[in-house]
């Protein structure tokens, strides 16, 4: 059984982002595996515990530096990795085409795991584009997952207070939500072993991807200004609350 | 030339989602003909409200067999069908769970660009703004293609009425074979109001200490008509479900009012709520980041302050 996992190399959540040339960021910051993709790897590793012939292949589209994130995925349970190397980060239309082409060259997928969202570009869409490219069903923001007799049952949030139970046949694509599982962090031996696992590198340009009808390009990037002038309301709780309610009603009119 | 714009009209048992009016406002333009796409068959009932906000055509989307029950794949195909029929090339919606499940499918089928969680859209230049890198930057995106899809972040665009006279139409789509099936829709733990769409949120962090103490937040929320949120610490401790987590790996919210109770204000938490119009912090530590970067701060124990707040709000909001 071939289990592919899409992972993305993203700036650390706590990294200070500096903009250069008005449209990109200084990448001299710590990068991590996209947090949702950790849940994707964990779900794939969970399968491997039951299905002995399962092989987990981590796939990423990124710069040469993304190899570090592939190594993290290998330490978390993937057997080998594929790095689709490019000089500039492509949009999700191209990314999905690239992942599809690389997987197709590699083998026949039974299931593809991805994350619900990448925390840098906040796109929420690559798994669905991959689904159309392969003509596989997709469920994303998945919070529970079960595989039985080559049928997958997942739960995904549909509204406040409501959860949809979705069933789809293999091959299919599953986008992991944060509540899906608790990723286990690799041990030192896991990390040592990951160093020896194979990573294959393919140049994006070599994949001869079909051109997309649409595109999404970053034109400008500016820092979000969000420094507020905190007004500390002094006094005992009763008085402070009275003043707070007055301010909310009269000064900002939000209640 | 007239541009035909479709808007997914999301509804609940109580009618049209209140946050949708901001989306309709964002979609308007002098040359725009707005189509409201409705799936629950109640178009006629929504006519007054939709035409007040500038919707020209209200389209009931159904199949020959009747209403389309929730199936994101089937809804996406039906929408593509309707876009084609009404010559709609631009689609707007609220960034909600449903939109996040349906719009990317439509975008994928049409090979079209999609931006979710937009804070501004300019159709003349085909650009839109949204946050990136967990709210640390605002990016202006330029879209290319033949169709464009936008999900608007709830509450960021001020709803402005703009009355027109609307026409109600019905559109019958053919059901193609389903790639996935929705077996059931279950009740889920958490709030009745979508966190992302709530105009007011009161959230608790580590200082809540246990699940039971969240009761005081629920009591306050009820008086305010607010939803209750939480920090990751409260979620990881198992006090509340993940659907209540605000932040980088939770929900991004942009309410008119965010009340942070015993939340320190980590970058990851700020990432999810920094665009709130007004932030109130209640914290014992005046040095906490949340206290430094809020609009109004009260230094104090939340277990003292919140019950007083609830009681005072009750009388303050009753004699409005
Ligand atoms: C990859 C990654 C993703 C993350 N994603 C998220 C996310 O989506 N959302 C999120 O919230 N966090 C996220 N975090 C975690 C984040 O870094 C912080 O650990 C977390 O936000 C802290 O939660 P807290 O403010 O409740 O707890 P603390 O930081 O412990 O703060 C508790 C606060 O309560 C105050 N306090 C204590 N007692 C009282 C009292 N009686 N009355 C009033 N105030 C009191 C304290 O002074 C303190 O300021 C993420 C972390 C990582 C690494
Ligand atoms: N460059 C990439 N390489 C590999 N996987 C990706 C890449 N970009 C997005 N993905 C996958 O698609 C998911 C959703 O990403 P996005 O559509 O960017 O929010 C991520 O969690 C990854 O699993």
C-alpha cells in the first residue's frame, strides 16, 4: 500500500518576519514542518502500525532547504522522501500539479495525506486541487479517520455544532485537521535513522507540468501594524468593570 | 460591461448568517449584477433581506429530485453548473467551514484562483488582500485566469444596505455520480455560533484551571450574545474542544470585541485574533503581552472580575 504525505517547509510560528523587495520575506529564519502536516504524518504512521506492507513517502515542493523538513518527516515515520525542487515558491495551482506529476512517476497512490492549511500562505486548497488533478475524492479539515476494507470514513466540521461523517473509497485524499491526533515527537534514534533514509530530488522544471488556467501571485507584502495603545483601567474590580462597560458602550460602541 | 457575481448565501435554522451582509457589501459595484445562490430552498423567504443589501437575482439551486443535502462535492458541482448557466465568473462567500469545503473544490474544478479569508477585494485590478505568515504580514495578491473566487473574513467589512428589487429564480442541476458520500451529520461539541463569525468572543486560557470554570465565561457570553474561545493550553489540557481554539493552529477570528481572560498573549494566540476591532484583557499580570497590546486592560483575578462583568452587563444591556 502506497501512502503519500504532502508536507510543507514553513517559517517557524514564532519567527520574526522581515519583508524584502516589497514582495517576499527574508528566509534567514528557522523553518519547521507545517504543523498540520505533522498530523498528516501521524495519521500515515498510524496506518503503518496495522498495514504491514504500507510504505510512507513524504513529498514536498520547495527550495533545497526544504530537505530539512523532509528529514523531520522521515524522523516522524516516513520511509523515504521526494523533494520537488524549485527556486521560487509556486502557487497552489502549480504546487498541486507538481505533486501529482511526482507521485505519478513514483508509484500508484492508495491514499494521500495532506494538512488542512499551510500556516504561511493560509491557502486551504492544495489537497482539493490535487484531488481534481488525480480525480480522487477529498475530505479536508478531518478530525477522525478510519480505514476498513479499502473504504475511508472521516469526520469533518461542517458548521458550528455540526460534524459531517464522510465516506470515500480508496484511492483518496485526506486533509488533516489539528484535532485528528497528537503527533508524537521523534526520539534521538528516530532522528539518527532518518539521516540514512533516501530522498530523491526532482527539479520542478523537469516535470513538464501542464500550464494552469489561473494564477495567484503575491504583488506586495507589508507588515501588519497592530500595536495598540493599551489603556489600563485602574481601581477595584467593581469600579473597573463599570468603567470598562462605559468605554465599550460609549467610546467604541461595540456592545 | 456587466459583471455577474455569485454569492453563496449561507443560512442556518435562524435564516441568513448575519456576517454575510458584509460579504454582499464587498461584492457590490456599479457594473455588478449580484446573484445570491441558495441551497435550502427558502429563497422567497430571504428576498427582503437580500434585496435590501443589493442582491439582484436570488437563485434556488436544486436537482430534479429536490433539495441538495449537504455534500461538499455535489454542492461544488452544482455551483459550477450554475456559474456556467448564469455566466458568473466571480464568486464570493463568507470564510466559514462550508465555504472552506466547497470553494476550493470549485476553484479546482475550474482551475481558477481562490483566496480565502480576504480582508479586502478590488475587482477592477483583480487584487485582494489577506494576512500571511499568521497575521504578521498583509499580502496583496494579483489573480489571473477566467474565474475568481473570494472568501471574505467574517466581520471585517462593514455591512451597508443598498436596496434594489430582487427576482427569485430556480435552477435545476443534474446530479453527477458522487465521489464521496455524507453518511450523517452529527452534533458536535462546542458553540452554536461559529467562532469565526461571532461578533463578540470571550476567551479563556490557562488561568481557567479546569473545564468546569469555563462556566463563568459561558454565563458572560450568554449576556453578550458572544461565543466562547480558548487558548491552546486550555484545549491541550482537555478543558474544551479544539473547535474553540483561537490562534495560528486554531481558528482565526476578527470580532468587534475580543475579551481575553487569563491569556498571556503568545504570538501564536495573537495570530488568530489580532485583527479584532477592540481587545479587552483581564489578567493578573500587567506585564503580560496581552495587557501590553490590548485596547482596555483590567489588572485582576478573572474569577473576581468576570462575575462582576456578567452581572453589570446584564443590567447595562437591559436598559439600553
Ligand atoms: C506551532 C505552535 C502553534 C501554536 N498554536 C497556538 C494557537 O493556535 N493558539 C494558542 O492560543 N496558542 C498556540 N500555541 C501555544 C502558545 O505558544 C502558548 O503556549 C499559549 O497560547 C499560551 O496559552 P495561555 O495564554 O492560556 O497560557 P499562559 O501563557 O500560561 O498564560 C496564562 C495567563 O493567565 C494569567 N493568569 C493566571 N491566573 C490568572 C487569574 N486568576 N486571573 C487572570 N489572569 C490570570 C497569567 O498572568 C498569564 O498571563 C502554539 C504553539 C506552537 C509552538
Ligand atoms: N509546497 C508544498 N509542498 C508539499 N505540500 C504542500 C505544499 N503546499 C501545500 N501543501 C500541502 O497542502 C496542504 C494545504 O496547504 P495550503 O493549500 O497551502 O493551505 C498543506 O498542509 C500540505 O499538506
